[in-house]
C-alpha cells in the first residue's frame, strides 16, 4: 500500500481543516516546499496536494506553489482542488503533476470527465468526498443526495481507475478512519481506492493495507506528531 502525506494549501501556506470547515483551519508551515522535503527525508514516495482556495473558488489560486512542489525530485505528486476544465488539467500535467484529481467537475460535468479520461487515462483520478454516505461538492460546502458508494461504482464503469475517498466527518478529527466504508469500497473490482480522512493510528494503516486498499492519505496526524511518517510507510510496505 502507498502512503500519501498531504499538503493542503490556502494562500500558499500548508494548512489543515477540521471536518472540512474553512473557518476551522490551522497553519502548519508558511513554506510548503520545505514540508515536502521533510516528507521525502522520512521515506515518502508520494505527495497529495489540495488547493483549498481552488476547491472553493474554482480558480488555480495556488498553482505557483504547486509548481515549486513539482520541482522536488523523488515524489509522485497528485493534485486536486478546483480543477474543472481540460485547460486546467493540461496546465497541471505540463507543470509536472503526475495525477490530477477531479472532484466537483466529475459530478457536474460528466463530459469533462469523459474527455479527460480519453486524453490522459490513469493520470486522472476522482475525489469522492462524503458526509453520512452522500457525496459533497465545492470544497465540501455543497451536500448532495448522491450515494457515495454507488457513485464510485459508476465512476469505475466510466473508466476511472483511481478514487480518493474522503470521509469528511473523520477528516482532521484525529479519531481514526472509517474502516467500515473502506471495507465496502475495497470490494469494488477494478477500482483503486485511496483512503482519506482521520487516519492517525498505525492500526489504521495496517487495517487498510490488510483490506487491499491501494493507498492512504495522512495529513494532520503527521503534523501533530500522532503518527510517524517513516513508520507508516514501513507498515504499508507489501514486504512487511
């Protein structure tokens, strides 16, 4: 299983929100590049980046910062947040981003998803953010009646290979992840699931690995020292 330490960006700063609340943020570092380099020193091979300003506004507010992150050698970088046009996808890929995450656009603009999959294939992932089992859009500000598990299956049928599934209620709460939902999602054939939200214990990592989950995103737990990134990478390693 892969581990993706997370950098969430607001105004060029590395921050974390609690349960998706933009009014409940904590700034951890004014230099996200130094954060990425620290992750690399702790054996990280991947990086999950979200432009929270972009998720809210639909504009690539933190693209310059993301460009600098792409210059850090040795990391597979996936980026999401406000990516809602083919032009924006192309800009990020040219910037050096390895995988682009569509969220709101995958629901509101199915044609964009279809075009992106045709053009970029596995470089496209979809972020499914859920609250009480229902999908949420626009930086978690807009709730829907779309069943999140059914939506994941529909995405698989459309050709999506990777889904980043976030349980909003768990995100940043430091209470452990929603193992039950990932157990269900792990049974979807042909879809790689990236678990996100509340992963803060080594037991979470071990449990997700045992389920066959493709990857896990860890954010606040690393910043707060609740989990050691090097240990998490080691536990997730298939050889361990």
